[in-house]
C-alpha cells in the first residue's frame, strides 16, 4: 500500500502544481455520504490528509437526498467531487453526463466481478464498489425451527402459528416496498424487464404484469386477506412486530442486524423461499460504491484517490468494519467469519442486480403503489399489476 500511496502523492502533486505539504495549500476532495458512511470516511480522510497533505471533506446527507442534490448541483460545478451511492443510480446519472468513468486497470481483479458489472454500463465502469448487499429471510426459530423452502410452507406455518395463538401474525412485509417484495415475485417467475441475448435489458418487455409477477402478488393478496399479516406496515412497524415476537417471519437486509440484535429476539437467516416448481426466490443485489463527478475541478485527483488509496486492503477493510455490509473487495470478503453475513451471502447466491438503466426510475412508484393497493384490499392482484405495467410502459416510451 505504501508504494501505491507514494505513486498517488507524486501524481497528485503534478496535477495540482504543488508539493503536498499542507492541506490548506492544495485541493480539497469533497465527498457526500450518508450517516452510515460519513464517520468512517472522515477517519480515512484524516489519515489520508496526514499522509499526503490533501484534504478530504466529508459532508453527511440523507441517502435518499444525495442523488437528487447531486443531479442539481453537479452541472453548475458545485457539490461533491465524489458521492457514495447505489448502482441503480447509474442510469439517471450517466444519461445526464454526470459521472466520470473509472479505470481500475489491474486493480479490477481485487473486486467481486458481479459488483463491477453492477457499476458498469455498456462495458464502461462508473464507480468503485465497496459493498454488495441483498435481503434474506428472517425467522424466529423459537416459533419456526426450520427454514421454509416454499411460500406455500410460509403460508401454512403462518396459519398454524396464528390459529394457535402463538403469534399475532405469521409472515409480514411493509406494503409499499417492491424492493423487499421482489424475492417473492422472482420466486414465482416474475421479473421487471426482459433480458436480450446480449445481456442488456429489453425495456419493451415489462415484467410487472407478467403471469409470474401476478401469481406472486396473488399469494400476498390471499395472505393479507387471511389476516396473517396486517395492512399499513412501514419499515419500523414491521421490525417492531418481529422484534417483539408478535410476528414470526419477515424479509430484511444486513442494515437491520444491529437493531434486531439489540432487541434480544431470537432470529435465524436463510434463503428466500421459492415455489414447488422452481428455485429459491432471487433477491435484488444492490451494490454500494463511490462515483466521481464529471463536473468536478478535481476529477483526476478524485479518481486517483479512489483507485490508489480507497481500493486497498486497509481502507476497504476499515469501511467494511464500520458498516458491516458484505464487502465487494475480495480480500475483505474472503476474511468474513460472521455467520449472519455469511448467511446473507448464501441467500444472495442466485440474486439479480438491480437494473442500472434510466428506465428503472419509472418502475418503482407504480410497482410499489400496486402492492399497497392489494394489501389494503383496494384492488385485485391481476388488475393492480396490469395497471402498473401500463403506467410503466407509458413512462418508458415517453
């Protein structure tokens, strides 16, 4: 790592036209990150500044505001040099010319190939990934000793537990959340966009209204109508039911581990159930990473910071330790011994990347609203998803 940092310092000095002796005399690299990433990045930035005399300024923003604010600020030459975000932001950001391609060269061999693919569009890499995450199936083993293999088993277990009075609810899900629902949808053969022979997405093949997608929503509809889960659940209320022992099963991600552990509830993590005819449900694979603004005055410097300093065992290890998300960096990933993170890895073994295409932005709202309408009993599954597919088609073709 020392050699790579030395090379970086020399290049930085040449680009900035300075000898890096004091941060205030040189450029400042600004990073936008959310509350889970900001503190470890500040520590990394302080170390980098001490070693190289180049300042790293980390500004904390809510995760769901970073993309919107960056999209507004970047074209005016303002805002961040680097943002920390998700691979499904790529479609919108690249189509608007906001991101600088990243060249990892031989360093690409140090990353999980699927993570690099998730941050690439048409073969061009637009980010340095650091974490790969997916949801998995959580159950209370005191109530559900064995992991259910199918959603039919989930229904049967829920009925037995609720009728016996052991729990108030069986399997539960927050209602307007297609990200968490996709594990069910894919289990029944549902999808979002079709895939062409070359691996690209066919935006003319909208899968929300497909037979498999409707079958999945029909399963959830019947589950809700049987009062095995409540309507109106949001993320916190879903977790509260599970953590209090009032619900037996749910789907969530590694970001929830700390609160679940602090609750003291018994839990085990397994793959998302499938159907009798198919494999386990395939959760979305989301990749978190660093992206460089193409409008930054320090584009080359920011890229070198990522490829020559962040993309190292030491720094990737520090980010992983702070965030407890499965790493995209192979040496860190291979060293994981935590049973929960290993279970998430197994649950995501057949996962599907969230499409990183601009059209994905037209999918989430009608898709989520359709699920909510069905759970609340305001629409039937087939009608809700067919209507959602029509709305998506109209938006995609505009």
